[in-house]
C-alpha cells in the first residue's frame, strides 16, 4: 500500500467547499443525503467522488489534514464499492447503505489494515508498524460501502482541544491559515471543510468533536458513552471516550447517528422540552456566542419546544472531577512511554500516574453523583442547550496554555454525564444540544428538524 501524505496540485478552489454552514454556498449538495441521491441516480460514481476528494485533500496551509493516505488504496476501495450489487429498497432506493460510495475520513487513532496508527505521535506510528486488521469502526465503514479517504490529523494522543501538534504540525483551517481547527479531531474537521470527506469519524472524550465542530462552523455528533466497539481504536480515557462524526448538514444527523445504534432504542419519542443554561454560567463567553445561543433558543421555540432556564452553577465542578480521572486513566494506557511524547503531555501523564487509589475512588464517587444529578435534570427537561466553546476562534501561534480548561468548562459536564450531543453550527461558534443516555435517535431527529427549519427560513429570506 503506497503511502501518500502530501497534497496535490490543481485542486478545486477551497472556497467552493468550505463556506460556513449558515452562509449561502455552492456546495449545498455536498452532504450525505445530497451525494447519496446523486449516486442512487447514477449521476456520478464512487470513483469520481473519490477522485474529487483526493484532489481536495491536505488543502490547509500545513498540508497535514491527513497523517496517512494512499491514493491507490482509496481508488481501489471505490472500485470495490461500485462492484456491490444494486438492488431495490434501502434508504435511497438502490438497496445500498446510507454511506455507500461516500468519501469518509477516519481519525488516526483507529486501525486500518496495512496502515500505521500514530495516535498523533511519531512514537506509536514507528513502534507499532502497520496494523494487521481493521478496527471495528473501519470494518463497519467498509462493509457499509463508505470509501475511506485516509487517516486524519489529531492532537497528540487525542489529549488536547486545540489541534496543535509539535510533531506533525498544527492543524489550521482550510481557507483560514490564521485559525486552528480545534481538537483533538482536528483533521476530521479539516477534511470536511476542504471537501476531501463528506463526513469524518472522530472521537470525543472531553470535547474533541464538539470543539472543532463549533470552531469550524460544522455540525457534530457524539454518541452515548458505550455505543460502538473500541476494538482497534486507541482509548484516551475509557470512562469518557465516545465515537462520533463531523459533517455539514444537520439533516444528515439521523443517518450518521444510526451508524452507532445497537438494539432498538428504548424510546423514539421526540423531545418537547429543553433546558437552557443560565447566562450566569456564560460569564467568560464572547458576546457573539451568547447571541447565537439566544438565536438557537428562538429556533427551538419555533419547532414547538418548551424552553426553561436552568441553574447550572454546579457544573463548574465538572472539570475538577474530569481532569484527574482522565489523566489517571491515560497514564495507565501510556505507562513507560511518557518521555516519548511532546510537551505538555509528559507532565500531565506523570500527574495522572501520581494520583493515589483512594483519591481516584473519591473522584469516581463524585463522578457518579454528578451523573445522577444530570440524569435528574434530563428527566425534567429532556434536552439541554449550552455553547460548545466560549470562543469563536483559536488563533495560530497564540499562547493556548489556558485555552484547554476554558473550553473544557463547557464540554466536560456532558462528558461526565456520558450523554449524546449534537453540535449545532451557528454564525458565531456552535451550540451543544444534549439528551439523556441512549436517546441518540430522538436527539438526532430534533437536529434534523432544526436543519430543515433553517433551510426553510433561508429560502424565505
């Protein structure tokens, strides 16, 4: 399998595929449903889409959206998908899955047979060599007919929120070299922005899908904790690790969320109530993000949801519970290798390794108590809404040493709860809409309704 890491020349202009979600854009059909309809009507082919995706790849200034790619392998995958028989039925009438023929990227913490898995560091890429078999997630994608375009950039060990990486270069946004994508699913966001993937697999421990989605004007979905099989996918902190997607169109959420569904959900009732975080919690939010949240509240009201303000001051303890448990679990996974990783990871891992068992036990009790309170809150309100990040942009080259705790104050309440979350893209930043555990499908349905409502409103404007 030939390895190709660098971008190609003569690619389609980036502006054509990376306009913000809420602005008018020529690439409105560059969605899961839009491309699948075109494929179902034989108006394009999996090979043609793969070729276009490969031409767009590594379109950011660092040319590092992907840490591993093989043009030959991806095109052979497209040809294999085209050989799948066409039948009647299915979501698009051609008897094939919702992901059939679509270019999809995967985060480079998942094994793909014949390719290295770096987890964002050279040490693991070089030490472990090429994977011998696909991870569960990659195997499932390939069985569904998705065409994998490569393995994407991530913050080292997936242990960070900015997308900075001293070894493979910082991941900046295609079309805006002055802005980081956010992380840790940094290349996942960049791949959707540049048009080398219509949807991107990411992981989310403390906000690794939600932050880059919000910072890049994309939609995001993280599944309930425990959905999906982590075989062949590197953990960061098992108590909080979840799988999910970055993508463009909120109406695609149900199709993508169903990828992680197990048994029939306990309930498919669409929520009718939503709790809105009190503005006192937003004291460090940029004013534009507060206004964006108010706009989303009005949109949810237009959908018929009953909104009530909730007091969330107790959420401030989430980070102080989350961070040491995360560090302790990460230290167990990477024991013996701390010095191999770039700063500040060794310091964090040494801190985690030094936490005593009685301290961890006390923190886990606090975690249980926090999750129980969140369960009660979600029983009362069904959905919860708050910003995904308090900032709209992370400048390249800036000092982000204090960025992580600032953002994680917003994301870790839902990480501790283990709940599914949709990131709603806004003109400024993005909002988190969360539901109770195992309510992924009703949450996805609300997201799709919101996406349709926005399109209707835009068409009338």
